[in-house]
DNA sequence: CGGCATCCGTTTTGATACTG
DNA sequence: CAGTATCAAAACGGATGCCG
C-alpha cells in the first residue's frame, strides 16, 4: 500500500527514528518543508504555471491573476526570485518594463505542480460532491 | 517549452479566453483551486503521507507531527473527512479510540504529493543555497 | 509602469485548560 | 484518549495612495 519513493517510512516511524539523509520531513526545520510552505503560498503555483509560457511583465501577471494587490504580487515574486525560481529583469525604458522569467529550476518545478494540478482537475468534481453530501448528510 | 498536459494555455491566455471545460484555474472560484487551497494547508500534506502507512490514531498523528494544537489537528482532519480523503472510525472502548484512515481518494492523492515531495527533497539544498547567496549578495 | 509604504481586516495557527 | 472551549498571537492577504 506504500506508493512510490517512500522507502521505509513505516520502519522509520515505528523506530521513532524518522531521520535520514534528507532530513526529517516531520521536523519543522526540514528544508523540504520550506518548499511545501512555498507551494502553500496563494499565488506561487499560479505564477509558475503562468510563467511557464514565457517571460511576462508585472502588470501582465497581475491581469491574469485577477484580484492581487501589487504588494502581495511583489512579495510572491521576490520570494521566488530569492529561491532562484524566477529572474527579474529591468529594462531601462520609459515607461519602465520589468520582465519575470522562470529559471531552469523554476521550469523544473512545473512538473510536480502539473501533477497536482492534473489530479485536482480530475477529482475536483468528486470532492465538491463529497462536501455537499457531508454538509447536508448528518442533518 | 510548454510541459505536460497544458494544451493551449498560451492560446487561451492570448485570447483572454481562459475558460475551458474544467473551469479557469485563474478564477478564484475554480474548483481546482479548492484542492490547491487544501494542499496549502499546513498539515494536510503531512497527514496524507503519514496515513499512507495505514490507519492511525489521533494521538499517534499528533506525536509524529510535533507541535500541533489538538484543535488545529482536528480541524485539518475534519476538512479532510469532509472532502472524502479520510474516514474517521470511533471504537466504543475505554479509553476511547479513534482511527483515521485514507480513503481511496486520499491514497490517490499520495501520487501527486509524492511528486512534489520528491522534487522538494531533490532541490531543497539548492534552494537553501540560493537564498543564502541572495541574502548576502546585494550587500 | 512597477513598485513601495502604510494601515487594516481576515484567516490561520497555537497555548492552555477542561471534559465525556 | 480524543477531543472541545477559550483566548491570544501572528501570518497572510488586501486596499489605498504616493513616487521614480
């Protein structure tokens, strides 16, 4: 019942020895958790998907995302830049132009993100149905 | 440069016609976003991974997760139950025992989650390095 | 155009104490 | 044991206005 890429989780859990070379995912300080936190960010995932089409300007991103305060969008982009997921290029023009582009690392991230997105699109209807049944069920 | 399963995003973006049968991911009300939100939850992903090993009791989950207030853990589990990701079985014993178990839908979710986790484990070090370089770089 | 600064409301998470 | 109730903090997201 264990799926892919989970060698010995059960053993490590049972032994209380949940530590391995990659660190312990269940430790708040585990580096892997950093990425999970980033995925949890409201806009990052959407930004990666958008930028997978190619470089995009600030306002362009904003338009596609809908209701995002510029401050928030900047924060997300800056974090992604810090992590090395995107590059930020400023063009010395008037009016100014700033383009964001995925790095190779960022493009790499698209694969797992797409996996999640595909799953979500595939099962969204069922989950919505589950919710409705649950909410009206136990009267 | 477009990766898997993204047929015509570019076209849809350009046309401003970002709507298709599955709804528009960039619309806040898109069902797919519901799942993304759930993934963004601080504990849900970890819970799915833990429960992939088999049924587990409330306290058992709590122990593995570290610092979780019982209230918060309950909230996460209840949401997952509502979505049909886990089942909650109460045993009429003293002391009481409650076991949580992944549904088939929940086990299904493990695949995309593992994809993300694998990616994260693989690239965490690099991202941490990027951050450090970035933080000390622009002096 | 692409932000930054400021203020503020909501949501999320947590610590703690108590109960069936 | 498995929660619930309460209180408090904080992280997050958003609105707005100004500026290079």
